[in-house]
C-alpha cells in the first residue's frame, strides 16, 4: 500500500497544480464562442420590459449575422491599456452613479431609427412629450443646463437620440443593467452634419461636464483633410481634461458614399493611440459581407425606408432598393453596440478584484501578477500636433461656445464665466446694432440667417486671461507607481517658430487695403479657381499644428464662427471682423463644390486677441460664389477662448 501511495501521490499533486493554474489564469483565456450571441442579446434584452424594436422587421437574424471572435479582433482597431475604462468600471462596480455621454453626428442621432414610444414626429420634443420620455426612462437626461441658468429647458434635437435602436442607448442600457443605480444618467449630445471642428469648441454645450464615459463617433463627419488631426486632438484633449477624468471610447461607422473607403477615421487613429483611447470600428466586420452579396447585404446594414429615395445624393440602388449609404441601419447600430459591449466585458473581467483563492495562489505566481495594474490617467503634458518641449506643459484650454443648437441658457455677453445678471437667452445673442438677421430652423437644426446683403450680425464676447497651469495634486495622477511630473514649467522663449494659419482671404488683403475707406462695404470674393481644394492633402507641417499656436503662451485668444456649407442650398458669403479692424477681416463662403455634403464648418475669424471684451461683426455680401446667385448665409455658433 505504501508503494502504491508513493506512485499515485505525484499525479495527485500534478492534478491539483493544473486545476489551480487553470482557475488562476481563467480570465486570460480566449472568449471563444461568447461573441456569437452578444448582438442578439443586445437586440432583445437591454433593459427590463423593453419592447421589441424594429430590428425584427428587417428579417431574421440568422447564423451568418452572429459575429465571430476573429471579427471582434478585426473591429478592435486600438485596445490600449484600458486605464480610464477600468477606472470607470471600478466606480460603477462600487455602486456609485455614473454618467454616459455621446459626441457624434447623424448616425449617433439615430437617423432613420424608430423613435421612442409616442415620439414618432420629427424635430425636438415638445415640453409635454419631453416630460413623458423622461418619465418612461428616468436615466435619460433631457434638461442638461448650467447651474447658473434659472428655468428648466427642453432637450433639443431628433427624438431618435433616445431610440431603443440607437447604438449608444443600447450600450447605456447594458451598463445600467450591469451596474444598476437609479441615478445613472445618459446624455446624447449628437449633432448632425458637424465634425470635430465644432465639437472641439462646443462639446460642453451638448454633454454633461461631469461625464464618466464619453462615446465619440466622428469617423464619417470630418473631411478627409490633414487639418482633421489637430481638430480631432483639440476635441479629445478637451474631453480628457474634464474634471471627472472620463473614459472615452471611439466608435467608427463607415460609408460607401465617397470615392474611396478611406475616411477621416484614418487621421483619427494616431491621435487615439497618443491619448490611449480605445477605438472600435464596424467597417472590417461588415465589408466582407457587403462584397460577397451587395444586393442583399447593403439593404440589411444601411438605412432603407419610404423616406429614402434615389433623389437623395446619399442614396444608391441595391437589389432594387434605395439605400442610404451614409447611415447604418438598426442592424448596424446593434452590431456597433455589441462590439463595444464585448470590449467592456473584457475590461470588466480584467479589472475584477481577485478572489481569496486567487490571492492565495498569486503568492506562487510571477511577480507581475502580484503587482497592481499601472493606470495612467493623466493627459500627456504636450500635444501630438505641437512642438516637442519637455520643459513646457501645454496649458489647459477652456473653450467657450454659444450655439443655436444647444438647450443651455447663457448671459447676453459670451464669456467663460457666465454672467446672467443683465439677462440671459438661448443660442446666439445678437448685440445692439445688428439688423437683417433672424432665427430659422430646418427640422431640428437651428440657424441665425440673413438673405439681404448689407445685413450685419454683431456679437459681444470676452477673451479670458491665459489659463493657469494644470495644478498637480500632491499625489501622483497614477493609481500605481509613476515618476513625478515636473512642477516647474518654463516659458516658451520669444522668437519661437510662429504657427502660420492659412486664411482663405490671404490673397486679397492688400487689394482691400488699397481701396480705402470708401470701399469698405464692397468686397469681391476670391475667384474659385484660386481657392484650395477642400479635399486636397497638404503635407506641409503647418497644417498639422494650425490649432496648436495656442501652445505658445501670450499668443492671445481666437474667435471663430460655425456656419453651413453646401453646393445646393443657394448659400452666399459674409465678411467678418473683430472690433474696428474691418480691413483685416475674413471672408467666409457658404457655397462649396462638394455636391454630396451639406455640412456645418468652423472658420477662424481672428487670433491674437488680448484678454477683455471684444465685438464680432459679420456682414452679408452681395457677391457670392453660388452659381445660381444665392446670398443666404446660415450661422449656428460663435466660439472663442
């Protein structure tokens, strides 16, 4: 018996060791088949008692629709360390309430999706219906207003912002079910037809500043232009610098509308990597299906319906059906939501506190398992598109925006520190002396417009003093070991390379100056042939750092406008200037030759402005680039430092 016992004992020890290691390393094993059912579960069970949505009307979800593990790996463009995501999960796991917000375009707004119950109309929800929507889902925040604003306001925007088919709603519903708390909030700040240029200045007008998780979807909204890199960085850096140090996830949809499948998302990736922001894209998951059977698959993954016709420049015919190839269908939304949820599931497992048994076993494991994970939560001290200067930390940028499409109330004079003592209002506040400009809306989009040449819009604004250094806490910004960040920051030496901005009116400044005071009211637009192509790719380094002239201290503040551009809406031009410096103004053109895109763009009017009060003027010109002679101009935002 003793001999037999000695023979069997090593096998018993080996079995125990094998089982122990299997338990210890279980979270690091492949998830195998788990992804296959995630989209179906998202579709049907992202909330107690939710009604079945119109996904079922698109046809049965067969086996081919279920995503395989390798497809998730294809979709995960950048995983990163997951530091901020895991910090967000730790907060949710502890039982604390959290806020999820959205920055995106018309896809994130839910173009073509089914509105929530009793919200089948188009346009902003009336007060009564807004109250009903809030009552049906108390986690939806419809009244995101600054603490200084006296009355309650109604959510602005399409009702499909909160459709149960919307990918962001699905993600929030899943998070809310996983980490339930009656105070969890969801704010969808998506705006159709605008990109990072707008949101980099105006994101605070659309989402909560105490957001814990921000979902960003801008891949098909930004133009394919090198300047997108600095614009997108401006947005990401602003989001990451919010007080709660929110986690950010980039979600990329795609379109087959343009000459190539390459989109601005290609420019986004370098910025995402630099700031350790995870990125998930659906293109490489859907594309093999589309190529294999376009007539069947295009109507499945992109928007169709009675309101989609071949008269729309965004529509193409597949299988006898008009398909909006710019906006994904409810099925596409479910796919995107499922991929993000799959990523979040991984992060939940990785950040889970170890069990007592695993803690005991870790004593015998490698040292890297014993150490807590290193979580870097701070924003890099220098920007990606700025000059490398380790002795100089980029100052925190505090953008100020007044937008016609924001529900927030502000004082009459635009300022970082809102003063409503002399009254308040919503949207753009015209100053005394303005004439010929009126508010106007198309569906849920709002503008300040003028059609009569000579009309002038005047806006008062205050440039803030240069921001103070980002205060370093006594403790490190890392949750684990890190090197201390240098506290003494040096001033950038005078004479450093200035950043030269390319202005559309650069070539005609001298000609305007020669005309003298009598011709100040008459301006000739630059010939179209001499204007740069909006899609032209300029590899000149100046394009990379156009926004990072602010990296140099004392460079002064800037003021910009948000305006509509289109080839088909009969849009004209304005001449804008600051204070009394009319000669050094900027011409801004609403017409362009991109016939498939009507977009909200951002244009800098002046820079180097000293702290204090200033006045922006914009005068509608008689001259226009529009071949049909249209002069209408649509303003929707004014932004400044």
